[in-house]
């Protein structure tokens, strides 16, 4: 019989045993990424993050796992449930602590129920709800899970849907000109003008993997990361030690795009790659140059995907402006189990209303594609929305 164990750290699990459970090469659920957050000071209890990982064992063999955290707030999750917490408070109930299955600070879709068999995934789901009941938690949440995991949740798990903007090379483009060639004249011209402004300003780029980046390169990227957080008045969660850890432990998964101007780095974008996908995570700049943001965060990444044969680029959450640059609306998912039946019923109605609004908005957004009518990207976007509508 399979047994569950709840762990306060990933240090007690062999990295190869954890990574053997992954169904795809998603860098964010690799042992090196998750354990690195723990060991380099990125997760703190006073910030609301206490590791509480679920593992499933057949004897001494790891057969299932779910990266999890006991949360005392909703910071760093990107699936917003502040209204839920307020509703609990109005009725004198405690919404926190709750249990969350996710990758901290990362609105990135990927596997969350790591298991070798469907039976093991079902066992993980059952263990989660039992854990919530046993410890008197308000709820359990699984954020940005893969679409293939939808079938593992029963009707008591409330589904939520949101939209991100992603680039897909469905047409088999081989270079940037071919990508632009699929766009209408207006959008193609606009992108070319943006790129020309950056080049005429004398900005050049270095693209570095973790094992190619010097300490100075990593320090520069971390400085840009801090700059962005300071501009928005937020506290940075990642530490410089974590960035250096990624460069050592995941050298080919870490990708930096560093902009140079007059011999000095002036901007940078931090990405990770896995399988066929590039994931944009952070950017920053200490110079104000026309088009620098779009070039650093989007066009350099698309160029990289085309050179490396990657077919997907996920540049992060939010940003309707991404549509005009070739990133089309794509649905992302989360699941939520509410312990109190009355709240579960009320929030179920709320989720259905939200879902209808999100899907209506996605249909409108899909019609704003910059690609010419009849191109593969237009067809992909509209088909994806239609399939989601039909599969509800």
C-alpha cells in the first residue's frame, strides 16, 4: 500500500528520485529549482511561505509528489483570491492558513501532481483533501496545473480559468523575417520600427546560458531585477544566491538576455527553458531607450526560440500589449478545494461567473490577432478558444 509523507524541505529527497516523476522537462518543478528557493532564502515564513510538500511512497520508492506550501497570505501566487479571504473574514471565519500546490512566485503552467501512474495522482488528490480536513485548514489550491491533470480532480474541486499571452511557432517559421511575414502590414511595420530604434541607439545583446554567464553578468541581471521591484514599490523575493544557484545547478536551463550600450549593460531579461518552451520571468533596466523593453523581453526571446528550435514562448502573466507582438491569448488553469460546504457552493457560483467572463474576453482578444487572416497563428488562436468552449 502507498503511504504519504509530508516534508518541510526537499533536502531529504534525492534529486534524481524527484525529477524521475516529471512528465515533461519543466524547469520550475525540478528539484534543483524548488530546493534552491528553500536553501537560498527566497521562502520565509514571515512572508507567508512554509514548505509542506506531499510525497507518496511505495515502500522506500518515491512514486508521487506535489510541491506544496502552507500559506498565511496570498503573496506571490498570481491566482488572486483576496475576495475569498475577505468573504471569510466578514463571516468571522479564518481563510488563512491554506495549503497551496504551486511554484512560488511563478505563474507558469506545468505538472503539479507528479506521479508515475493515474492511481498515484488520484492518491495525491485524496491525500490533499484529507490533510486539509485533518489540520482544520480552510482550503487547498493547485495553481497553473497542466491541462492533462484536469481529469484528476473531481467536481468538488472548483475550476478557475485565466488568460496569458503566449507565442507559438505553429507555422514552422525558421527566422524572424518569416515570423513577421505572417503578420499584417501594420503590425509588421511597427515591430520593425521598434527593433530599428533599438539598433540605431547602439544597443547590442549578449545571450548567455548559466554556464556562460560570469559573476558580473549575474550581478548585473540581479541589479536589473531589483530595479524593477523598486520602481513598483515591491519587495524582491529572490536572492542573488538563488540566481547563482540556478547558473550552477541548471546551467543550460537559465537564459539571460543582456542589453549593452556604450560598453555597459543597461537592461536584462531572465528566462528559463525546458523541453520546447522558453519562459520569461524577470526584466529590468537602468536606461530609458525607445523599444528597449520590447526588444529585451519579447523579440530577443522569439529570436532565441527560432534559433534553438523551441516552439513556445511564455513571457509571463498579464500584458494585453503582447498581442500586437505575436503573443496570443491562451488559457491557464487552477483548482480549488474549499473545506466548508456552504462556502464551496457560494464560491462555485462565483467561479462559474468568472469563467464565463474570462472566456468571453478571450474570444474578443483572439479577434485582435496581428496575423493575417488564414495564417496558422490565427487559426490556432481561434481553435484553442473554441475547443476550450466546447470542453467546458
